[in-house]
C-alpha cells in the first residue's frame, strides 16, 4: 500500500514531536528529582512535556485536512471515533471503580496511551469490517 | 451503492491501480467503491463519470430507483 504525501508529512511531524517530547521530559524529570526547578518555573517545566503530545493531536487534525483521498480520510476518522469512544468508556468505568475504591487512582495522562490503543482498535475494526490494512 | 465501475474498467483494460492513478486516489479507495463498501462523495463520483465520459447515472445505480425497480 502506498502512503500518501499527507501521511508522510504526518509521520515526519510525529517524529519531530516525539523528539521534542523527550527533550522536554528528560530534563523535567531530572530537574524535579534533584530539586533543580525553582518554584516559579515548576508549572511551565511540568507542562512543557504535554505540549508535544497535544501537538500530535494537532498533527492528526492537520493530516485529516491534508489527506486528499477521501476514503483513506474516512478510515482515519473512524479510527479516531473508535479511539475516543474507547478512551471515554475506559475513563468512565475506571472512574466508578476508583470512586468505590476498587482500583487505585490513575494519573490522567494514561488516557493518552489508552487513546492510542483505541486508535489501533479502530484500525482493527476497519480491517474486520472493510478489509483494509491496519494503520495507526 | 451499486455501480458499474468494474465493468467500465474492464472495457478499458485498466487495473484498479490504473484507475486509482487516473483519479488520484489510492487503489484501496477504488476497490472500496467498486465493491460497494464505500459511496464516493459527489465530486469524486462526478470525476469518475467524467473519466469514463458517461453521465453519472450510467456509472452509479441510484438506490431509490433500484428499490422501486425491485418492486
């Protein structure tokens, strides 16, 4: 299967954002661990690693705008709907379990990982229902 | 939505990849349209019809006409 130019651009952006994520996260972890982050800088330093992740969602939106093949675009929209539905469902169930003290409290950023797992599930759903290659 | 894409493609001896290249879409898009798994947008449907130099209703079968014909 040939990849569209829009998909290649998306991948390029994700690679750069991944590198940026590592560049923000590693110093932040090191800085907080060794008490090197002054109080005034704590919030910006803590938030910085989240920006490239938000950027990935932006890149995905950009991909949907740039993708010229309407069928391929529709497949990605289906995957995103799967990912969002899956994440919201997991968050809802976990929230109730947490509320009744049946599971431990989970950090909010784990939802991002769940969302990307949902994106993969959406790809599988596309494969099962439409016979398309899995893409995530 | 039913269509005559496979037949029309065969008359010109085009593969799915050939048609995809002419339409500037992926081969999987052509396959999905051909097998009725995906209904193309109106602009793409017109592009397909124009490529085969046919009116759009000679390429795609109107679902409402098809159901009334069945009655």
